[in-house]
């Protein structure tokens, strides 16, 4: 349709087919009403599910990789030669009910009403359509913003962009790879490889698709002869044009022109909307009293739970606290009491030992180390001493290049601990003897030699990248054994002799050389940076991480692992979890900021630690536990849904790609065999709370906060809490909603009257 501002607006409901190449010629918006689309746009994979909206900029190159039979509302906004082009709008994640939901609501309404006005015109429709089209453009500016020059530059190299522009202008001429390579002073082999790598299509196919695209438009909009169209668009003859067109569009040019030029919707008779169109649009847009309107149902968890029955034991992982800053007594006590953490990591041990050479003899002072150990013990916690390969590096950097002197200090430390700490049999002593280098690994032999010095200790641990085959479960009764721990922090028992022998197995060096740890950490970081760099999701990045941390526990349980056999590190204040751990990732995974502000991850860890030992019910997103007649219930928004928001597909999830993403999960637990007066306490961490923490926005901008600022932050940045009293007689229906990224903790505390 052409409106008063000479702007062309086209709208149609169509089926998007799988296609290797689609050049977006105008600003285009897809609203998937049913089915789904999996596309590659400018080398990025994107999944567009039912209910999602995605925006394509003019010049985007799209490949539709996979599509179930879909119905997609397509709106195209064209400009004429006298109008300025629209800027490229910024969107890498489809708009949906959970992503940029405010903009989504406005945009879907504008698209639907624009389309209805076009297929069912009445008096004034031209003006209404013009209004909706301008409103839609305004929404793009408001909620998406435009891509900056740096991001545009990163989409493709300057040379490739120049080649694209050259082809787009000269497609009607005779073009070849040799000619283009010569014009752009490049090897044709390098040019072909670079073009295909950056755009996912060869130069030859790109030229053909551009020619077909312009031919298609001429067939639609002109009455020119087919041979004229073929020659005008660079095809050498009508035969080659017919062949290419039929392969691409499944019809000959003549048949295409005969059957249809523009897809239209039929059945406009008797002033009634077609029922199939109504059925497609009504779940998303309020269409008044029109018949057939339905709504999108939220994902639901509905289950009957017999509280007299238990299905197993809920075990907790053994966290090891890692601290970057100074140890603070009050914070250690808080971590122990609220999070149930027993161990505190003691790292960089040789930096805490003062060694002097006096008349050829090493004299050791453990004053700094003692201060830290005593502080941990006074908080009622246990030191977890980690001897690492880098400790030997520190030793050498201090000018001691003698392995024998290193062993002397190890022996002195062993004797010092035995003489001064009566509780040291409850401590942990881990030896991490491998260097993890870029594409290689190496064994630190001096540290291996140090292990037998501590053989008489109860809790000696040797780290391996993966567990040795002869390691046995912690449940097994074994004598004269130590422990081994792998990269997943899973602990097992093994004999000292076997452990020492395994350290020299080249298989472990090969595993380390693959850099699996580093790659996994970078993947996690990349995923988290998606939140950080997104103008909508960044506000919820801490909450998303808290949600993910709970899923780690649920995942262990679903794999029938015993959580108590794991000893994962827990970063208090941006401390690195492992020696070779990225600092940026450590900061995002920590419980607090370095200045002491609680993050959502703190409360998520607290929720998990407070679950009772008896397990009553467990699903992929809900756990019910009990102690006598008291119950604690933890529910999180499903992780696979979160994965789909940022389009990181994983084969381990069986996803329903056909349905729209729901902004809430509805939970209905029919609790049986519940009798008495109860206090129901509900705590939540939700995006709505984040949105309401407006006072914290200004504090985030401050480089340094006062103690009062930090106290205020912690008072505001915490779960919401509500409480009510219930008299229950045998049965109670518990209903609540869990929003995107949400975490809900519910306690049923019996009251003695």
C-alpha cells in the first residue's frame, strides 16, 4: 500500500520456506504466528519461535536453515529514492513476551492491526495504515535503537563490504570471480574463501541470488517480456534465467507471473474475517468480541504431592569458600551460618611463608599464614590448603632454584601444623600438580615429591583433570587411602601409591592440552556477556546467574549424583575459582562485590543450603523437602527456556520449539496429608524486583561507596518476603507463578498452638 508520505507498506501472512539465500531488500519485520524458523543472519544463528518478532535491516543476508510449516506475518516498509534510508536497527535476540516485552506488546499490536486494515479496508483505512506504519517505525527507534558504526564494521571486513556494494550496483553486467579479484587487488582464492567465511555464501551464488531477486521484483511490478527481464538482470539468455528461477522458486518465470504476483489473503466475503487468520492472530492481539479468540497458556507445573512419602535424601555440596580481599571475621561467620560453608581455601601458600637463609640454613616464619589459619578456625570453619604448581614458580622467583630447599620448607610447614593446630586432621590438603598451559600441560615434579610428606594426614587430596579409573566412591570403606578430585570437583577415594603413579600418565597431559577447561569457561563467559551487552537483559544478569547456579544443583540430582561428593569452589568477592580461571568470569560468579554488596547469587546459594534433608518431590524446576512436619519448596524458571532466550541451543534439552516462550511458569502443588496451623513464608527474586530497585541505579554509577551506601544497598537488594497463617485440614492447594529468571522459595513452618 502507498500512503500519503510516499512510503510503501506491504503486509502478508505467508509461509517462510527453507532457503540458502535471502537478500533483504527493505526494512522487514517477521512475526511468527505458528511454527518456528531457524535462520542464519550475517553469520549468526537465530531461532525464532512461535510468538517471536524479528527485525531485518535492508541488506541483511538470511539463510533459513530449518522451518516447520509456519505462518508468519511479514511487514515490509519501503522508501522511495527521495527518502533517507532507515538506519540499521539493533536486534540479535527475537522480541517476545519475555525479551523487551514492553516493545513487543506495542509492536505485535501495530503489526496485527495494520495487517487487518489492509485485508479488510473501510473508510479511512489509508490514514489508519499510515498511522500504524509510522507507529511501527517509531517503536523500532524507541525499543531497538540503531547499530553503531563499530558494530557495523565488525559485521564484515571492509573489502567484503565493498565487493557486496559493487555487486549490488553492477549485477546487470557480466561479472566473474577473476574480474572482481583483479578490481579489488586480491587473490581470487583468498577472496572466495574470505567472502564465503564471512557471509556463508560463495561470490558466484551471491551474484546469482541478487540477479534473481531483482528479476522477481520486475516480474511482480512490470509487464516487461521475460527475455527482457532476464537480460536486464545479467543473465546471458532466457534459458539460464528459467533454470535458475525454477530451482530457486519452484516455478518458471512465466508460471509465476500467471499464478500470482503478490500473496493475498482470500475469503473477504460477507464482511467477515477469515477464521484461519482470526485463529492465528487472536492469541496475541485483543480482537474485541470476535469469535474464536484464544490465549496463550503459561507453562504449568501441576502435581499432587503426598507429604507423608519421601523419595530420597537431599544432600548438599561441600562448598570451599575463596576470598580475594582481606578475611573479615563477621563475613566468615555469616557465610558459615547462612550458607552452611565449612571450608575456606588457603592459596598462594608460599607467598605467606617468610624464608630467610641464615648461615646456609633455611629459617621459616609462618606468621602471616598462621594469622589466616587462626582466623578461619576462630570462625568455626576449616582451612582448605591448596598447594599448586604455581607455588613452586613463586619459590623460584624468590631466588631459590633448589628442589631440595623447596622440600625443606614443605617439611617445616608439615611439622609446624602438627605442633600448633590440634584440629588439623579435619582440614583439607589439596595438591594441584599440573600446569595448564595454552594447548599443553606439564607436571610440576617438586610438588609431586611433596605429597608423601602429608601422607599421615586424614584429608590429602590429589587433583586430576579426570578421575582415575581405579578411584572408588566416598561411600566405600577403604583403608590407607587419600582422595582425588577432578575438574568437575567430584571427589573419590584412591590409594596414595596409585595416585602418585597416575600423575605420570601422559593421558592426563593430553586432556589438559585440549584446553577443555579454558574452552568451557570461555563459553560460560560468552553466555554471560550476552546479558551484559544487551540493553534489555543486562539489568537481570546477576539474577540470571543466580538462576543458573540453582540449576547446577538440580542437574546433579537429575544425574543421580550425590551432591555431598562434590567440593566446588565458591567465590565470595570476585576471587578466582581456580588458578587459571578468568577474572572477569570470577567476578560475575561471586556472591558479593569486593566492597561487600550482596548479589542475587548470595541469596540463591542461601536458598539451596536451607533445603531440608528429606526429599519429597523433584522435577526439572521444583524441589520439595521436609523435616518432620516442616517443608521447604524451591522453584526456578526453567533453564532451557533461558537458553532459548539467548538462542544457545543444546542437544541435551528436548525443546518444544513450536510454542511461544511464556513469561511465567504457573505452579500448582496439591499438597496431601498436611494438617495443622502453618506459617507460609514466600521469598522471591524476580525481574520485577530488579525493575523496582530504582534507588540502586545511581549507586551503581559511583566509583566508591560509603559503609552507609553499602548497608542501604544490601537492605534494598534482597528477596521480597511475605508471610501468612494457614489452618490446613489434610489438603492444601499451593499456587504461584515463577517469572523469567525467577527464583521462589516457600516455607511451610508448623506452629504449635
